[in-house]
């Protein structure tokens, strides 16, 4: 008797296990037909839907439970979460708490839903119903255009713009509305609450209905913020860079009582992306002790000089800085705020910068420029200087760069005279480094001295149209 009972128990257990694990039926022709929807509860456009009502999708064949859990989303997301339960051909969408009153809900089934043979539905499904007396009236449609023609169907996300600027962290959360494009890149969102939304599209590779940096392609319209109203609004979204890493400031250093030198981890091509007027410099232990920031100067694309109004002391400081956050996936620059600690001035900088080289020092054209190289960033106190003809003492004014740089350039606003020797003299006290020190030279000169000559007249041609002399076949002649 015990043997019979044991056999019956084993048979029952095997039956239960076979029901719990849904697998494709064996035998017969290969199934390549996508699952087709047979019925949806509630009906499309239902109003006054019960707050604890039942939501389900029934298909013509069994569906894969794993794909069902990843392919279904509800927007706006229920406050208590969501559970997806699959029973054969039917998917039950179960909010974990009551739905919100007087709210239009969208249940989205994307194209990753498959049957037990791995066949995915051809187009996304969308169910709309309301717990209130009417559906929302907003409408948005459009197309995602990808010149690379990637075989993907991006999702279009809408984030309700409550404030003038949506915090960056919002874009990594569940959107207020989300829909997937069809195989041609088209999408349509009906029955949306009217108002302003930030709109962009992305490829949801995980998928979890969230945008994640580096996950896949991203798309945006010319304007990120879109007004959604009762009249259908149509937009086009194009590929954009999804760089979500804001510029990071490396350890700054107090270079003198009034200057801080710093650098960025990566080059910043445009100074407009650095909002130095909004930066704040405060003593680390006394945040109320604030030092005004008077200016910001670039040194190339990665380094900068920060000029402060008050003298720095030998204490710790905190620099709170704002820069453009290049989240191009969202179609605009947002502002990233960060802070960094650094030590104040330990000792005054008294080391003079060294003059390395100057030029030119040979025959040059009539449009030449002059330059001087130093061992560290230096600034020219005055912009205009005389360039002297050594024979006649006639002068030409040249303009020098007055920003901090290790290479100071001078240029003339007019053509120089041919066959003329010029001399530029700038005394060392006209240069100053960040610590207020003037430079020195190992040649023991009193200042920068550059001497050069221009090509003589008979080696130049007046213009590309030429003249009698220039038409001769003389390879030694140069065009002006």
C-alpha cells in the first residue's frame, strides 16, 4: 500500500512540475507566427475604471513569462509598484496598491513580448483607461529618424516639466509616459495630460524602461521641451550624443594671494560652458567666509586661472563650481554643480619665471608675427608696443596678448616694409606671473628683445595679379 501511495505522489509531483514550467510543445511544424492579441481587459478608452480593477491581455497562444515581465509598463507608474503574472495565454497586470483617482493610465506592451517559440509581437500594444470620468486630451506623435538605419525600435519618453529646469537625475528615473516606436520609427501618444514635457528617445537594451548612460543610441528633437495640447503635436527626433559625464575639476592650487590655477580632467572647448560668475569660494571650516571671484581666464582647453578679489590665506578652501553638463541626449546643456577642497597659500610665490626664447630671428614675410616663450604662464601688463625700424626709427604699433599664457604673441595691424630690419623691446617689468614676479633671462638682458628683417623688395611680388618684374621665371621670388 505504501508503494502505491508513493507512486501516486510521484505522478502528481511530476504533473505539477510540468504545469509550472511552460515549454514549447514538441513535434509538428515550426511555429514562426507572432502571438496575436485575442482580448484586453478593460476595453480601450474605459472611464471610471475601479481603483482595484483587473488588467489583463489574452493572446491566441501561450506567451513567455520572462519576456512578459520585461515588456510591460504602466504610466504613470503606480505608486506601490507593479506585478506581472502569466497564466498560459493570459498576462495579468497587477498594481500592488489602489490606482490613483481621476488619472488616465497607459499600459504599454513593447515588441520584446514573445511566445514560447521566441516569436515576438509585430507592433507594440497600448491600452488606455481612466479612473476618472474622462480621458486626458493631450496628443503627441512623430518619428525617430536614424540615418544609420539601426534595426531597433527606440522608446520615446515624456517627463512632465513641473519647474523651469528638470533636475538631471529625473531623466534616469521612470518617465511619466513611455511608448515604443513601430518598425518604421513612428510613434503616437494619445490621451496624455496636457502641459509641458521634456521629450527624448532612447534604445532600451536591458530593458527596464529607463534611460541609462552608455546603454544605447539616444535621440532628441531640436527643442527638448514640447507643449502637448488637445491638438496633435508632431515632432521628429534625430540621433544625438549621449555624453552624460560633466566636466570634472582637478585639484586647484593657490598660486598667489589673488590667483588660483586649476585644470580640467578633459578639455573644455568653449569658455561659455563655464559659469564662473556663479562659482563660490569659501573657507572650508568657515563657510560664511566667502571670497569674491573676479575673473576666469583659460590656458588652452584644459587649464585656467581664477582671479580672486581677496587675499588667500594659509587655510583650507572649498571651491563650489558650475559647468555645462553636456547631456546632449537631452538636446540641451544642463548645469552640473560640484565642489572641491584645496589648501590655501602656504608661502608667497617669489620664484621669477624664466624667459626661454623669442622670435622671429631671420628673414620673414611682411605679415609676420612675434612671440616670446616663458617657463610658466605670464601676462603682459600693456597691450600696445612700438616696433622700430632700426634705420629710420619709424615705428609700427604691435599688439600683444594680455591674458595669462606661457607664449606671448605680438601682431601688427598693417604690412611691414620690405627689406627692413625691425626691433621690438619690452622691459621685463612689463611682464608679470601669477605671483607678481617679473621674468629673468640667463643672457642678463633688461627685457625682451626681438630683431628680424623682412624680405627685400626684389624677392617679393606685389599681388597674385603680378607685375612686369614678377612675370619673369624667378623661383626665388615670394608672393606677399
